[in-house]
C-alpha cells in the first residue's frame, strides 16, 4: 500500500496569534468557521474574507471580525461592498483575481470553502505560498488531486481535511503507522431518500432533496448527499489525501451520522472518530491543529442515541456512487469530468429543469461522450483541469435535452 503522511505537524503555541483567511466566508462552512472565530478572538486575527456576490453579509462579517481585506468575486457587487464598508478602514476589492490575491496575502491558515471548481485557483494560491489550508472544497482534490498533493509536498503547505469523514480518518490515522493501515471506511448518512423506493426517488423534488436529515449544508453538497454523489466525490478526495487505492476505501451507510470515519489496521483493530453531526467539530480541529480548542457543539450522548446502525450502500437506487468509484478507478480526467457534469446536473435539478434520476444519467452520459472524444488525459495544471471542466460542462449542457426527454 502506498501510504504517505498527510501533513507536517507545525507547533502552534497557545499564546501565539494565528492569522486566518476564509475563502467562501458567507457560506455554510464559512458561517461555522466565523462562529468559532468569534468565540476565540484572542487566538485568531482575520486577514481576508471572500464571497461571490453576497456583499451585505460579507461586509457585516468583515466588520464583526475586524478583517483587513474583504473581496467579492462578482464585480457588480463591488459598489455595494465598498459602501457597506465605508468608514471601517477595511480594504475592499472585487473580481476573480482579487479572490486569488486574498488567498495570497500572508495568513497562517486559510479556510478553502468556496463551493465548486471555481475554488481551485484561490486554494492553489494558498498552497503555493506554503500555508496551512483547511480544505472544505473537495472539488480541488476531485478535479486536480494529484497536482494539489504534489504542490503541497513541494511548497511545504499543510492540507487539513475539513470534510467530517476525512477529518475523522485523519484523526483515526494517528492511532498507528501508515504502513499498518489495511483500509479506511467513510460513513454516509444515506441522505433523505435512504428508505425511499426507486419509483419514489424518481419523483423526488428539489425541495425534498434539499432537506438533509442530519446536516445543515449549502445546496450543492446537500443534493449530492441525496444522490450519494457526495460520497463518491469523497472517495476520490480520500484517495488523494491519504494515498489509498479504491479497494482500500470502503463506504458504509450510517444514518445516525455519529461515526464519521474508521481506520482498520492490519492487526484487526478498527479506530473510529465519533461526534455530533456539526461541522464546527472538524473545523475546530483544523483551526487549532495540532492543539484543540473548546468547541460549542452539542456533546455526544451515546446512551440517548442508543443505537448505531450500518449498512451497505444500494448502488441500484443510488448509481452516482458507482459512477464516482468508476471515475476514480479510470483516473485521468474522469473525476474532473464527473465533477463538472454533476455541477451542471445539480444546478439544473435545483432549477426544476430535470428530474432527480437525470442527475446520475447526465453524469454518466457526459463521461461516455468525453471518453468518445478522447478527453480523458490527466490534467497537468489547474488551467488544464479548468479547461476539461469547461469542455465537460458544455458537453453536459448539450446532452441535457436528450437526458431530460428520456427521463420524462
Ligand atoms: N456545508 C458543509 O457542511 C460541507 C461539508 C463538507 C464539505 N463541504 C464543501 O465545502 C465547500 C463549501 O460548501 P458550503 O456548503 O459552505 O457551500 P455554500 O453554503 O454554497 O457557500 C459557498 C461559499 O462560496 C462562495 N462562492 C460561491 N461561488 C463563488 C465564486 N464564483 N467565487 C468566489 N466565491 C464563491 C459563496 O459566496 P456567496 O454567499 O456570495 O454566494 C459562499 O461564501 C464545498 O466544496 C462543499 O462540498 C461542505
């Protein structure tokens, strides 16, 4: 097994102030990060915050956290941001390059929580300057994982996994030597349709898919949890983070979302991380790592929960998981194409233009069309990955009418 250390431990003295930047500050992960920072004001100083177009919320957060720099990706929202920050002394900027510049400004720790492949360039900018990057944006590893891990190794950047399952694995891996790991298990809640029949799932509405039973998250990742594509993307993420092969990464459906990840060592010991389903737990772990800070999340009451259950994922009702595993095993550009097609499909589903089963169908058809056109070579740079992403999106949009018609 080719297992390598995930990160270089860096000592953080409790008296030392840590400077932090949040990319995607106005989102769900951003809000959890902000909540923790507000409780630990003496330990952290905020350098930069970014958002896409929610200028009012961004300006409020920048004022509350006393940030130095606030950046909005959409230039049309610049005036609103500038006005909202008037008199605060906080520098404002707009545009995609300004988001990258926010990541480049010296901060010890960067939360990468922009949603989607648009997060690749700013996250890579933080990695290139050797920062500690708390990685929520799984698309970085799905679309260009080998490149991100290579650049982190070259620059000395530390990547800390924010996704609760990967954070759990990261913590559990501390119990033994990497070469003694037999396999890891990522748990999946199963989403809102876990007990639904295939027919009922076929008629699921966006509103139903956006109701996650355990986690409160942004819309894209919530729909991905309903299709189990999220778990598929996490397989790919785990492959890169922990240098594990597909057959060394298992998935188990665990509807209570209490056990987040497990590591099986070769002596038969299985070490797990447990916690309430609250993203502030893995984020707090990343914020203070390698130390710990007091967290506001509810304490785990196992006696009250009483029963923890586990089952295999049903790949017939949830074909997206099998598609993602195939993309991981195919390698090359397949995961990048999978991700791009899924972003298109989920947006179309949320907009009410395609049905729920069409999400997986569109991803499958896009992968097939890309393979036919010989687009499967591994992207060697972020620009190449974004080029593949772009082509895959237009392929998916071209295939959309056919897929929508088939499904109706
Ligand atoms: N939410 C979770 O519990 C969770 C768990 C594990 C992993 N993740 C991953 O973490 C990432 C963020 O998820 P989320 O649920 O926090 O998403 P979200 O709630 O949709 O928030 C996305 C954030 O990114 C910003 N953003 C979106 N498009 C942008 C662009 N083009 N340029 C710059 N900023 C942009 C948004 O700004 P505006 O508010 O202005 O739109 C917002 O601040 C995703 O990759 C997701 O898969 C999330």
